[in-house]
């Protein structure tokens, strides 16, 4: 309704709805800003948890990474020597044998290095080791005739040192790694054979010797205990067998028209080892993620 004043001029129209709409807009904008202030950080926190979950740590000791160590223990060296063409029996006495066998115990000390990969509580690794020893044994044979002057055969086998290059795999139970291992073995060994022939009360001696490098295989089992995060104590039982090695020498006791006759011999040996050791593992082990 319009009200006219005395001068006949119409007063301004006051719009109630326009004032109310203006205040409502301000209220809606403030409410939206308040909701965004609380909602956006909460949503971001939820997204961060989903994108980067906390890693699961295996419930066992970690053996991944590289290590160096020392070890020592005992061993049994067994060897077989074969006189393939009956050198001692044919040329000296028919009571002497065509071969010899011996088993001798000894000790070893050595060093090792290796690297392991670990996934969960399963470990796979590679390692190489080298051990020094000085184990030797002899076998003596005689024909028992001629009093103090008798025909005889003396055979000696010797192991200087050996080593292995192998893989290993196992599982970790709490702080203890249980594993099996296998690979290649190498060594330096040798033998000496000497015969003495009594001719008209005169002793004639002929000696053959061979020192050589050899290759073979190794298998075994072991444990490794995580003493601290960097130091571990290990124990192993290993069996090594080396290939047959044949060598030939010319015998002056065996002559053909005045010429020495070649005599071949075969030597084969094997080693059983029980050892303990101490390893230092480098920090920040690598955990396999395959």
C-alpha cells in the first residue's frame, strides 16, 4: 500500500525480502567455510592412512645383507690310493697290496664371506669360504720276509687346505636360522708312495709323489643365531667329495728292454667337517620384496 504525504511525493519502497536474502547468503557461505575447515583435514588424514599403511615387520630376526666371518673346527680326511698296474706287487713283492686306504682326523681354521636375501622368515643366500689344515696319514706294508731287511710299501696322503662356493636356503625361527647348503668344493691335496726292494741285501727305493689342486662337491646343514643385530654365531656340518685324480710315472724298477715302464695311479679323497664360527653382519640388511 502506498502512502502519500502532504506534498504528494511517494516515499521509497522498502523490500523486506531483499534484506532477508542478503543475510541468508552470508550465513550459508560462513557455514560452508566452517564445514570445509573440519572436513578437508579429516578426509586428507583418511586418505593418508589408506595410501601409506604401516609396514608389517616379520616376527623373526633379520639375516638379509652381507657379512664377513671366521670359523674353526674339526675334520676327518679319508683317502684312497690305487696302484692301477700293480707296481709294488709286480716289481717288488707279490705280497704287497695294489692300493691303500686311510682315515685321519684333524682341525681347521678359516674365513668366510657371503650375502643373504630375506623375505618374511625365509632366507636365501650365497657364500664362499676357505680353510687351512695340515692333516696327513700314512699306511705301511711289508712282505715280512728277510729279517730286518724286508720289501715294503709306504703310502702317505695329505690335505693342505680346502674351500667351498655354495648356496644356502632356510627358515628363521625366532632368532635362529636353520638352513641347508650345497655347491662346489676345491682343495689342495697330495700323496706320496715309496717302495723298497731288497736285492742281494741291497735296498733299492723308488718314490713317486703328486701334489695337485682338485674340485668336487659339497653338501651340508647349519644354523646361525642372531646374537645381536650385527653379530651372529654359526655352526655347520659339511661333507665334501673330490673327483678321482689319475697320474702316471715312469718306473725304473719296471723295465722294457732297458726302458722305464709308465705306471698309473689314482687318488681320491673326501672330507667331513664340523665347525663353529662368528659372523659380522653389516647394518641396514636388505629384505627381499619379490
